[in-house]
C-alpha cells in the first residue's frame, strides 16, 4: 500500500484529476468528428482520435486503481497511456 491510500482527501483529488483528463481525452475525438462535417480528416485524425480514447480508457483504469489498490491495473493503465502517447506522437 502506498501513501495515497492512507489519505481519502488525496484519493478524491487524484480521482478528480484523472476524471478531468479522461473527459478531455473523450472530448478530443468528439471535436474531431465535428470538424469532419466541414473537412475530411486523413489517417492522422483517426489515429489521434484512437490514441485519445486509449488515454481516456487508461484514466478510467487509474481511477479504479485509486479506490481498489491493484498494482496490475495501475501498471496496465500506465502501459495503455504510454501506447496512446506514442500514437499521438506518431500522428
């Protein structure tokens, strides 16, 4: 158990931060879909959308790991975040 699980206030702060990042990452593909109405996107737009959704999924996994201490879930969230960031860098 790490220091985070001893303080409930920190758990709520961490959850709020992860939720904000996750919602932002969900909003990015929605914004790109809105742009699609005016101008078609190339493969980079689809790749950016997919990577943003991956990062949003990872943030959800991280929120779960804050309240249910699970090192495997937290590690998987880190891997998914890294994969999403690598896809964004490639886009």
